[in-house]
C-alpha cells in the first residue's frame, strides 16, 4: 500500500472492503471481518460516504484509528455474546455515526457506550432507531456517562402493568458523586453544571441535582435515561427485560412521595425519611 493510502484511510477513504484492512491495522483480523460483515450489503457506498468525513485529518489519523479499533473490538465482543451474532447487521448510517463521533474520544466509558449503541444497532432487521441515542451520547462527557451508569445501578426500579420501566428517586452525598466521577473536590462546581446538563437533556427529572445549601444531591432518572443506558450496554430487547429485580409499584410511588417531601423543604441530615432515601 502506498504512503498516501496509509495517511488518507482512517475510517474509509476507499471502498469499505479496503477500509476494513486499514481500520484493523495493528489489531486482530477479526475486527476487520466484523466490520465488513455488519455493513453489508451497502459496504462499497458506505466506504465512499466516509471519504469526505476524514479529509484533512492526516495528522490525527493514527490516533483516531486507534479509538475506532477499540470501539469495534468492544462492539464485536458484545455482539458475539448474543445468539443472533452470525446474522445481525447494522445500517451504514449507524456504523458511520458511531465511528465518526466515537473516534474523537479516548475515555473507556465513552468507548463502552459507543460500542453498546453500535452493538444494539445490530439485528436481523437493521434500523436507525438508535440514531437519537447516538446524538445524545455525542453531547455527553465521560463524567456524565460514569454518573449515569452508577445512578442506574443504584436506582430501585419499578415496572408498570404495560411493561414500562421507571426508577425511584434517591439522595446521594456530594463526596460520593466526586468519587464516582473520578474528579477532585474542587471540581464540584463542574459536576454541578454537568448534572444540570443531564437534566436539560431529559435524562433526569426536574428538581434534581446538587443542593445549594446541603452536602448531597437529589437523583431521579427518567425512563428515557434508562432506555438510553441499557442500549449503551448493548441490549437490543425491551429495556424492562434487561433487569431481573423490580420493587413493587406501590413502593416506588411511596418513595417518590417521600422524595418530593424532602426535596421541597430544607431537610436535616438526621431526618429518618431523608436517611431512608440515601444510596
């Protein structure tokens, strides 16, 4: 391959059949084969489509190629764990978006999320249903993804009679949030607007976030956030089917009522209702 070809081909300057080899350079042959398989039958058009996207990126091609390799390796692993791994495909639009946006970051949390969305875009009937989630992920930081995943794991979940999943709210100490986000104490104000941003994106209910006069935050994930996060983990079925443990509906409703009582007034740290909602 000529030096020009090496410098130009990051995610698909040539038809995808050639681009596969370049993306997988320095990694296992299986990554290239995986990308080739899930992109068919529109592989050639997909390769040319990416051509203009990488123009002028020669100086950064090796770094971005490395990020794309990692996302693809994680995607292949997630897909391989499913029973339909041999037949599932993704639309070129989904593959292009995941690699184009995901390759601009190096944080493992973001790579895991991009690979999860790409894996959950692979099916026997490929579609673009995850496009909104990919656009959402492109607007999130690694801090926010760490926090959202932790908040989901801490949440008590309920399910409606129609199979819709929702979470119960809770409180968490500000110091714990700093530990989860893996940042220093002086970054608490940074985390404040990061959490505000998640609320503005529809991932947390109104009224949640760090409290101005207290050393805790109120957390309440929306159903939209739950669906987004399970897709980021590679889940392709109903969000409710991802989880095995649910609390009774009446318990969730009671926790919401107690949360609203505490959240709407200045609550002392030794308040028994408040303490019962700390995670």
